[in-house]
């Protein structure tokens, strides 16, 4: 899969989920640099502390320090980041989480598949769409 050179921001506090996601990127030929941050505070520091905007943000909801929904809210409130594609990548099946994420402006809500084969396919589809096909205002 050919991809753009801009980074993917992965906001994930679970080391196992991080490893699985990185492995899925590799298996699908997604060559973008991946910046990994472990909590909501680090995500906001990265987004607002650098001029480099990621191609896409893939973020868990259940994060230490600042939760994913609050991070999403701050991303959408800021002129610099309000159009960045944000994919919520979480294990939460809570209907309220889905509703809140969309109310706050997520572009997609993807439940992490437990099965690795399905997870690799989900990452392939996400990469194809968000890294190659999707265009958004910069």
C-alpha cells in the first residue's frame, strides 16, 4: 500500500494494543511514521506543540490523564486541528461512547476486533481510506 509521508498519531495507553496496531500497519505496508503517545495530555502536547500535523489521529477513548472524548473536544475547538481526521479506535461497546464521540466530531468509530486477522483487515481498510483516499482542508 502506498501512503503519504505524514505521520499517524496513535494515542494508545495499552502496550499490547499498540504493538498489535504497529504490527498491523507493517503487515499492510503502511509506511507512514507512527508517533505513539500514551495519554490524552501527551496527545494534546504533540498536536499543539508542533507544526507537523498528522495525516490521521487514531485514538483510544479510555486514556490516562485526559480521556479520549475530552481530547477530541479540544481538537475540534482549535482552528489548527479542527479538520484533522480522528478515528476512535477502542474496545468500548458503550452506545453512549459512540454517541458522544460523534457529537464531538469524530470521523469514525471503530471497535478493536479481538481477533488479530480481523484487526489486520480493519487497519488495512482504515489505512486505505484515511491515508490514501481521504482529503481534508489543511
